[in-house]
C-alpha cells in the first residue's frame, strides 16, 4: 500500500501543468470512470497509454488503491500522466517556458487581466440598459446590475487567491488556463531540473490567471441566479432565497455559461484560427511553432479589441442571429453584451480623443504658450 501511494504521488507530481490534449484525455478517463471501475479494464487502458513500456506492479497497486477508494478523479489523473513526451515536445516546452519566464510576461498578464476585469464591469452598464429594452419584446432578462453580482466579483478574488496558491503548490491547473499559452501537451522530462523549471513557469502564470478567472466565474453565476429569480417573478425573501440556492448549487448549464464568461474575461476562450494552426503536423507544425509560438492569446486580444470598437455592433447583431438556434436566452445575452462592449469601448475612445483635442490628455506637461500654439495648429 505504501509503494502504491508513493507511485501515485510520483505520477501526480509528473503530471504537466496544462495541455489541451492531456486535458481531454483526463476528462475522457473521468467519464469512463463513471461507467466502470473494473480493474482489468484500467490495467488494459494503462498498458495502452504506456505504449510498449511495462505496467509495473507499483502501477497496478496504485490503480487498485484508487479503485478501492473510489477515487475517480485520482484514477483519471494517474492514467493521464502516463504520456511519454517526444524530443520535439520537450524542446518546444523548454523554448516556450524560456520565452514566458521574462518578468515582463507577468506584468503584461496581470495588467491585461486587471484591464479586462474593469472593462467587463463597465460594459455591463450599457448592456443591462439595452437588455431592458430587448426584454420588452423577448419577455426575459439576461443581464443584471446587482450588489449581489458585484459582491461575488469582489469575493472571487479571495477564492481565486486560494486556488492560485493550490496551483503553485500542486500544479493542478485547469486545462483552459494554460491553453492560453499554447502549451498543448503534457510534457514530462526525465531530468528533474528541467521538469521543475517548466512546471514553475507554467504554474506561476496559471496562478496569476486563476486570480481573475474566479471573480468572473462567480460573478457570472451570481448574475444568472439573479436573472433566473427575476424572470420567475420572485421578490423579497423568496427572491433572495432562490438566488442563494442557485448560487450554492448552480446547474450544469449555469456552470457552462459561467466558464465561457470567465474564459472570455481572461483571454482563454477557444479560437478557431488558433485551433486550426495547432492541428499542423510535421514541417508545418515546426513552421507554426517558430513563427507563432503563442497563438490563442493574440487572436483573442484581437477579438476583444474588435468587440470594444464600433465594429462590435454589427458583430453583436450577426452573432445574436447565429446563436438563435441555441436558445433565445443565449442569443439575447450575446447580443446585449457584445453591443455593450462596443458602446463602452467606442465611448472611451471618443472621450480619449476629445481629451487630447482639448489638451487635457497630452502625455506631457506643456506651458500655456505651448498649449495655445498646439491649439492654433489644430492639435
């Protein structure tokens, strides 16, 4: 039993901190675990994942121990950690870790998340106003400006900090966190120093994102709870009780919507263009990695800039119509939020232009004479 526990701990320590392919594998193992806990099946699955390497008695004991405990999550992680990395995988992982180890990456990551947290909060003002107007025709609300929602967005920093600490300690980073950095495989190194180095880099960045992902997630769940209670016509204590119940036990649909909102707020949403490039193989993969080592975040930043510009308005209309098949709620929510972003970004850009034109925001201190000269020149 002691050997089994030690084997399990070593396997989990070697589990790399992110990777869409490994994330899908672990998720698939977890789903299978819901269907069968037959040891013979898991021995066979482990042997297949080992790809010719021996399934040691210690590994069998670890599997038996997890099955005996009914630990489906631990079992899925153990099986997901058996991937053997190629030399190319290791080289790419080391290169990306080196690129991301610059302290400037942390500054850009944190400042970008702070900016998005602020902008996403501001956009809720016009989005909620627009939602009220749309609700006259649709008969439902999808946005809410509520102290409950704001409180959850603030409280999320506390739970986000706790999860960030767990990420730093254990490296158990959700797949979507590290997909932001296009670290797309579980990469294990035989050299402990290299394993420690790559994990330290990706754990650090994953922890930073967790700080902001959690507020967005909790805020979205709270908003959905408030909206559902309002749409049900509840008020007073019945309204508050319903909101508390939904926040405590959100439905899977609520969680799915909240994860999408949190992914957008932290530049982690799926990018079709980035996914297409990630499917390249052979020479194509090498060319993509050399020319665009990081793809998802740049594409998502470009999408966000578009949303917060005048072009976001037609995008809101087209996207809302395209989502009609997914249900009126999601279509309306997408329309008012994207339109709210367009209004917010355009208004702020206009204010900035007006401030520069008036000589209020000039980036430097001018004398009165210099300011008059610039005004006379139309600057």
